[in-house]
């Protein structure tokens, strides 16, 4: 049963090694997003879950144990987390790193990649299955919002992206899984949305639960939307 959830984005720049300590300090947006992510993940640990599952979009479905490794070498960054050869997609690399910062034991951690093109029904089924894996389950759903503001014009408005952001932000703030299920997969490519599948897995895990939501952070940097939220039982 789902007892807590968090939503975080997964830009490589969240990891200090990606920009260096001084660079991260200069970037107020990324620093604020990271602080919000840390608070949201801490909320998962506070719920005392028996199992924490990090869900993130990827090219294909895959299930990893909590010690699996990921790296940022694809981005030219000498950073790795976990043990063994790096196998995790970006979403789970950043998600696993966030959870490991909060000292969740690897034996209580699973990492689940969900194909970004998974239909809504498939995401919901996966979420429901995850929620049944233990009596107390916490889910960390990793995903970026729209990466297309206005056909690549920096800082220009894109009404479709803005509307999408507003819909996701409202769903997360209200802990409304039904609202997340209405996100259209057809907009993933059009708006460069990386988080839709993971958010809908969370919706499947939360179905039928009464939860309280809190939108910790909603920001845009480098034309990408970053949303951080916390859900807890007792809505």
C-alpha cells in the first residue's frame, strides 16, 4: 500500500559534480530545486516505508535492485553512484543518488525504469503492482516537465507548455491521481516531456488512497520545467 510519494526532476545539473561546487552555488534555480528534492525525499523516509521504489522514464522497461549503478559519463561528467557497471538511465541515476543521500538502506530500495512511450493503462497497472509489493510502500517518481518553451526560443512563452505545466502542478499540489491519468502521451514528443510515464505510474500506485499533496517547487531553467512535490497519507 502506498503510504508516501515524492516527485522530483532529473537534470544532471542537480548533481554537484556536474557543475562544480562554485557553479552550483551561482545557479540559484538549481540550488533551490535540489533543496526541494532533498526535502521531498526526506518525507519518504519519515513515512517509515518497508519498500521504496524509484520510478523513472527510460527507453525500455527494466527492474533493478537498490544497489545498481548509474553514471553521468554520457554527459561528460565523472560521477557514478551505486555498485557495479553503470546500467541505470538518467532518471534512475539521479533518483537513486537522491535517495542514497537520505540513507535509505539498499535492501529496502528498488529502481524501476518505465518505457517513456508506455500507454496510460500500462503505467497505471505498473503503479498498482508496485503498491502491492509491501504493506508500506513509498514511491519516488522522477520526471522533467516540458522542455519546449517556444520552438527553442529561450525565455519565450509557449501556451501549450504553460498549460501542461499548470495541469501537472495542480495535480501534484492536490495529490490528484485522476488528474495525472489525463495527461496525453501524444504530447510527450511535441512538448519534450520526460516525466509523463513516471507520473502516471505514481497515479496507479495512489489510486483509491486518500493523500495530502504539497507542491514544494515549480521552476523553469534552460527551457525545462522542474516540479517537486510530496504526497503523504491522510488527505
